[in-house]
């Protein structure tokens, strides 16, 4: 398999901490980055939650807008007629994929 070089810029302190932690795990930084990339490709998602440190206040209006966007998306994808059991099964599968 052909190999490519991947260059990343990061803070010197962060790099040192990451190097040390990877060594503690018995692997190189390159191995850790490859594990991360393979997991992202395999699972088709970032394998951890990314969130904003700033809390946003959820309002009734905002929640209703989000609900209506989801409803429109469900209708566009032919999913508006799902039963409660089918919805619960989708949720179960999504949770299984995360763990």
C-alpha cells in the first residue's frame, strides 16, 4: 500500500504532551493518528463528541424550528410514516454505533 505524509501544525506544549501520552500507550504519534483516521473512516463520524464550550439557551421557538426542520427532512426522505417501534429501533442502532 502506498504511503503518504501528513503534516499537522499544533502548539509545542500540546505536541509534547501528545508525544508523551502516545509513548505511555506504547505507540507512536503516527500510529495514534492512523488509528483515529481509520476509526473516522470506518464509523463515518468523529469518534468523540465535539461541542461548543459556550452554552446556548434552548428556547421554545428554537426547539420548534428544529423540530420542523427534522419533520421536513423526514418527509423528504420518506420517513414520516415510521411507527414508534421503528423510531425506537433507529435510536437503539444509533446508540449501539456510538459505543
